[in-house]
C-alpha cells in the first residue's frame, strides 16, 4: 500500500471520524426527510455537542498523558449547581468564578492522588465521581436550582450559555475557543510536546528531564476546569439543574474522545476528532429522538459505536504503523 | 580499594560517589558504593546482570535518588535528584531501555525536554523549523536512512536506528559527561566499532565517558579504567593497564570473589 496513505492515517487519526460524521449526517438527513438537517435541530445539536465537546476536550488532555478522568460528569454537575445556586445570590460573575474554583479543586484532588501519590486514575476518579455526585444530591436534596429572571438578564449569564448569537447558543463559540487554545497548547508548545511524551512513555520522558508529576497534575486541573465550565454552559442554557445533573456524561465524554481518535493508552489524541466524536454522539441521539425511539436505546447505540470504534482503531493503527 | 593513577588523583573528580546505597523495599540494589570519575577519561563499568551498573547510572543521571550516601558533581553536593538537573549540569545519558517516546516524531524526540521556542505575542511556541532542520542534520550526519522523515513517528525506526538516534542525540548535545549504557546493543559489527571510536573521540575532546557493558574484552581495548560491580557493590577499580582483560573477566566470572582483587561479598 502507498506509504503516504499510511503516513496520513498516522498523522490524522481523526480523518475516519470526520468522514463517518459526514456520511451519517447525509444518511440521517435522508432518512428523516430533512428533519435532522433543519435549522432548529442543528441549533439544538450544536448546543449539546458544544457542552459535551468541552468536557471531552478535558478528557482528551488526561487521556493524552495515559490516564483517565471519569469524574467529569460529577464535576460538571457540581459546576452547574454551584453556578445556578449562587448566581441569584452573588450574581452570575462570582457564581461562574465559584464554579471554576470547584473545577480546580476537584481537578487538584484527582491530581494529588494520581500524579503525586501514583494511585490508579480509574479508581481515584471513580471515587471522586461518586463523592461529588453524592454531594450534588445532598446539596439539592431533591430540589432543583433555577436561574431567576434577574439572573437571566445578566450579561455574564448570557455569555456563558444563556445567550444566542445568530440563533446558535454561545456554548458553540466557547467550544471553538477551547478547541483552538488546546490545539495550540498540545501541538505547538513545549508543554504539549511533554504532555504527549508522558502519555507515550512516562519513564523515557522523565529520563529526558520532563516532570511527569507536574504534567499529570496539570491535565487533571484542566479537565476539572473544563468539566465545571461545561456544566455552567449547560445549566445556563437549560436554566435549571438538580442533583442528577451531569450524570453519565463522563461516559459520553470518554466515548467522544475515543471516537475522535484519542488512544486510551496515551500519547496520541486528536482534539478536532474529539469535537466530531461529540457531534456524532449528539447527532445520533437527536436522530433517535426524531425517529421517536425511546431514549434508553441511545446508550445501547453508543456502546455499539464505541466497541466498533475500538476495533476499527486497532486495525487502523496496525495498518498505519506497518513498515 | 584501588584508585586510578597518580595524575588523576591530584585532580578534583568531576563526579564523586560516596558510600551510596539504594534499596527498593527489602532489596538492596546498591550497597555502599564509592567511586570517582574524572574529566577526560573513559571508564568501563562492567559486571554481570543485576550487578548494579544501571542502578548506579540511574542515580548519576538523576532518575533515582540514593537511599543513603552522597553524590558530588564538580565538587558540589547534589541535593535534588532529577534528570533535568543532571542535563542542566551537562550530563547526557544513553539509557538502555528508555529515552525514546515511540509516539513522538523523530524531531520531537530529539528535543524532548529542551524544546527550542520562538515567542509569539510573548508566548512560547515550538520552533518547528529549528526542530526539523537540526534533527534532520543529526539524523543525516549519523548515517540513518535517507528515507527517515524527522516529522514521522520514531516508532517506524528499527531497533538499531533508534539506538543510533539515542547515541547521536547524546553526542550532539554533549557537554561534560556522556554515559552509555550498553550502547552497542541492537547494532551491527560495523556500527559497534563506530560507537567505540566515538567514545574514544569524546574522551579526547575532554569529556568524561562512562561506558557500561558486559563485554570486558571490548571495553578493555578502549577504556582508561575499569570498574567492576557485583551484587550491588564495587569489587574492582583499576587502571586499564594494571590488569589483563582475561584477569578482569576472571573476577566477573567468579562473582567478584577472586582472592586479592576486592573486598569480600556477603
């Protein structure tokens, strides 16, 4: 086979996902006789895609170092609850800051246990997933937090999810900003080179003077901040949140990253692919809704896609690194 | 303990290891090792598998701190053990099994940990042009295939090419010390000869070269001094001319227990 094809597959793992997204978009549009492609539907897909993508970008950063963060669902829930709970009291600006601080805090907690103490990230973040989900339920104790009319008028509230630009929720703009910033950091800076190096081979990176501890700690804080921010964007768009907010989002975030060409073994990620992975998941969800398929089937479909994606991924990797 | 010849003794050692021990849990990898290394010498560090050669190198290159004992570099006591610190002091190490990240390109591996940057709006971005050009030159100078693309993942190189790359990187960034841990692994006979020539050249340029190997006959031809380790202890430390390669091999074969050649091993 042509070596340049191998080389481009190697360098652009997201290519397949993007191709697939275009393919299923066309298929969905045809099957729903244009319903899926309607402006209203695309607007709603772009909002939910943006929220999921921002969370998945943080996940991708952690995956880049060869670790995992399954606490992001709970972190987004805590971010959402903090924002909506405090906004009527202190204003949406301080509420946003508090939500971000929560993200930093949980990310730091994960970072301490994984990076400093060297505990398995799956267990640590499973623990924080449950811990902060529990706190979310305890704080709301069956009630939900809602944005008051006064809060909905605030500029910051509208900047972080409540507002629309040209009919598109501002979350989509935020997702693009985060994408560009992270893309530059990961692929164009020394820090990014070291993040990928740590995921590729932590021991070798360390021997070249890279501080593996700092890098891993850093990506957990980034993941925490982005998950909390995604929670704020989602909560401001919906206008209310309860204790279950963000539940199971971590699975979609991981699925989006994996679909997008991020290797769970670390060292190879694609942020653009992750965006398309998130779009694919949300697009399928919306398609099923339009077909009036019961929502629980969505989870089944996601499961199938992720399994198929991992098989395809391995096949492609073998193809691309052969000779 | 034997020491090097008188000329070397009068100088300050570049690296001085004093009573260093290292334990992993109950396992003692190094026991009370003291050894000096001088600028401009080629030292062969020899011993059987598990003798503690690589462990000693891991301490010198900052990967592991010792459990007890001291390490001095150029007369200054090392208090913080980190590979970055060692690199900053001018030490390059060709590790045996680590040192390359397969997922990164050849160029990115070359500069890993010391990436060149160009400032854009005050922010540090990778200087990709420099990364590409500098690493391409090194890859070419050290005789890797012309088809090697420095933008491609280093995983595509063969074992021998990766080893050549590691040597090339260490030699190009050479500063004061080069440590080679089994550098001729994966290499052809011709490449081995080339690596040995390189080691001698580096020494002649005034660097300290510490060369770890199993092959006493090979190192005896080029080293100024031979240090033999066994069971985590230093058992012999002699100028090359003091003993024949056969005699030294005898010490290694007998596990450092040759009667008059070193302290008793428990």
